[in-house]
């Protein structure tokens, strides 16, 4: 029996029924192209194309780091925020009225707030009433210093937006946003960020401590709770938080502890750190009021290369399910090349199962997998997607690969290629700072939205690039079904 046959044979009947019901609800989907044993099929690639389509002959744009959100009142309406790194820093927002097949650009911030010269690092979410929230960091001056984080919202699906409202002060980095729809009429809007104690030098963070902080709003972002510290005080070099909301209003914040890696933390010149980092999750069991001591997810993380820019370091991926399970994935060099590693917790993040690879290419084959993203559908399917260079013997051209689990991460389906064309990792911005020597900025994340019978993906893509630093945002749908 093949590996794929065994995967489907051992799935529980309740889980299989859930997936098939999800498919029947979307019966308009075409028959998938990749039929597999036991009646289920691997996802078929649909509707792939550029979100940020433009004439690349006339410009040098670099679009990356997409984020996706779906309107809970109408799943056909989807928003995609992305970062622009060239020809200058900026934000973009696109919306779709047909579940992500076609996209239209909207302008959430036609006029920047006073003191802000550029829009940067956008986040996007919907509240339970369908209000679209767009969060961004304002950059100021030639050094692109963050002078505050701002929130705008739309109740008419992106046609008009409120004026920018400042929700965080200066020197706040790596700001993340998520909404718990089960709290009140507008949901509880959570923010997590790294708070610098002083203006940092070029390419790195200021001397410690620079803690990870959190706050929440129960009135749509008009007012916020008093910020509380998320990261442990005895972990001084923490970076790149990621946020997931779990069972009973639990708030899980995942972050890297760089330990004694001063070179990456301060953006200094030097070789790749040869020792370990730690991945830590801190959890609030009272909806963000306070956080318990961090639990180590993995303390043998091997950084695969230098951090190009500490402020844009890709976060590890985290997702939380309604059962209390929490899932984490990250890029790791422990096997000699770059792998996407995975751990799961079945008790709300208090303990963690053994680490294993999500990429199923041969171990130590010299091909890189990196920048994973996790998402959970309403019927319980856990999706994972990541960049993957396995098809290129020269280890340059990445694709997006996808896998999924129907049993809370105990087993995963064999990986499937989600892109129809490969990119070239040599296209993208390069920054003149010591830590970024010879490195290309490919963004901080890909985007993944899981539905009962499909998944929507978005990523930075360079298949059409004619010159550096051109990057576009592409999207595609993966449709599940049965034979």
C-alpha cells in the first residue's frame, strides 16, 4: 500500500465526512485533477494569477508579505493586504467579491496621518459584523523610523474608510492583529508588537530590553486596554511575534528567543549564528488580560542564514483550533539544509509533541523549504504551505507547496505543488546594511486562508520579473473534492 493510500485509509470516518460535506456544499467546483485512493482527492489548483498585476516594463515594484482575511458575513468577500518595498516603502490593499478569483485595488489611506511619510507593514481583519479593519505602521524620515501604528476601517466593503486613528506610539515594530469574534458585538481586537525602548541603529534593534507587548480593544479599536508584557523578562532578545486565538478566548503569542545571538539582534556584520535559538509561546487564558510564563516549543532551532533585517524577520507560523490544539511551524537548518519543521500541542500550548519535517523531499538533499504558513478550516482540516526549491537542482527557484492533516497534525498528506510556474529567489530588494550582505528580501510571510472544501493562497512571486527588485503578489485556490 502506498504512503498516500495509508494516509487516507487511517483517517477517522467523522473527519472524512466533515471534509466531504464541505465539498458538497461547494458542488460548483470542477472535478479535481489529482484523484487519489479511497474516494478523496488531492487539491486541484484553480484561478492562479497576479493580484498586483501591472506592466513590469515600466516600473520596478516589489510586492510581498501578503495577509488574507474573509468576511464572516459573506465568504465571497476577501481582503488581501501586502507590503511594498520598492521603488519605496508603501502599503497595498486588494479586495475580491468572488472568493479570491478576481481582485480590485482599493485605497484605505488616501492621505497619510500627520507626521507619517510612508505606509508600511499592513495587517487586515474583519469583525463579526463584516467591518473591514486595515492596520499599518507609519514611517517617518530618511531612516524610516516607525512613528506610530494606525487603524482605518470600512463598513461598505472598501469603498470608503475612516480617517487613520493612532492606536500605538512610536518605535513599535512587528505589529500583528487578530479578532476574537466571540467577544461582544464587534469582537475583541488583539494587537501584539515588539516595543523598542529607544530608537534603534541602522539594521538592528537597540540594546535590550525590547519586550513583546499586547493590548486589546472591545469597541472596534476606539480604545485599548493597558498594554501588558507577553515575553518573559529573562528573555531579553525576543523578536518576530506571531498571534493565534484559541479555545475559550485563549491568546497564544509565539516568538523567537535569539538567546546570545547579538550579531543578528543588532544587525551587525558577521557569519551565521552557529548555536541555537528557542521558539517560545506565551499564552493568556483570560482573553489578553495577562500572560503566563513562556513555554519552550523548541530550543534547538538552527538559524538557516543571517537575518536580513531584524524588523522584517519572518515569524514562525502558529494556528489554534477550537479543541484547544495549537500548531507551530518554522524554518530550520538542523538537517544541513532548510526544512520546514512542525510541532503540535493538544493541551493549549502547555506541552509539545516531537518536532518533525513537513516537507517530504529526501532528507539533506540540499534543497530549501522555508517561510511556512498554517491555517485551520471550520471543519477541522489543518493546512500548511511554504516556499520550496525541491524542483530546482541549483536550489534557486522556489515554488509554493501545500500539505494538509485531517487528524490534528498526527499525519500529513504528501506535499503537492501549488504553483504553476516557479519564481526566482534572486529577484527582490537588497538593503545596504551589514547583516543583509548578498541577501534578497522576499518578504516576511505567505498568506493562507482555509475553507471547508478549499484553501486560498497568496505569495510573493517573480515568474514575470524582468529586473531586480520586481516582485508581484500571486494568488490561487486549492479545491478539495472526491472522485
